[in-house]
């Protein structure tokens, strides 16, 4: 079952450090642009993924084509795509060794959620981390020491 209890969502968000944002945009009017900046300002490392703007930079981060290219641990894969695309992204998140998948508001794919959970990933569906952080009044993420 996807996480729905406030304490479970808060635990996931307070223990994550690196978020891969699939569907990141370089267009300021797009929701993903603002959410990425909010998450960065909250202390997360946010890695943008979008095949249309691969090689560009969004909020100072290199944009990757797909999750498998990132090559570093991912705590949460934030899916900022429509529900039809969620299944493929969840499969990539599993293959990349992510710890959780987070499907944005309106993004619902029960089969993909079940595959992720069967692979040991936590799942949040039909929620926005920006909204949840504010609603739950979560403190900023402390900087992790290098090394």
C-alpha cells in the first residue's frame, strides 16, 4: 500500500537527501520548475531528468536523459509526468536502486506502485512533496558532511 499516514510521509521526507525529479522543466511557469527550486531550498539535492533538455542545467543541476545515467544513490524518484508514463519510470527507479518513488498530484498507477513495493521501494502516490513539507511543517534538511 502506498504511504498515506502523515508520520510515514514525514519519515520518508526527513530521511531523504537526494531526489531525482523526472519531468523537470526549465520553464519557470511549469510546476516542476518551482517544486524543484523549493526542494533545493529545503536542503535536498535534486537531480533533474528530462530527455527533451538533456545536457542543459536547471537550478544549477545537470539534466539527465534517464535515471540509469545518474550513477549515484537516489532516495526518492519524484515523478512529474502523467500517469501513463509512471510505470516505465517506476521500472527505471527499481533498476536504478532508488529507495522510493513519489508520484505527483494526479499521477496514479496502481500496478506500478505494486511493482515498486514488491521490489522494496516505498511509494507515495497522488501527493506533492512541496505541499506535504509545508503541511507537515517539516524542518529543512541538515547539510550532510562531505565524505
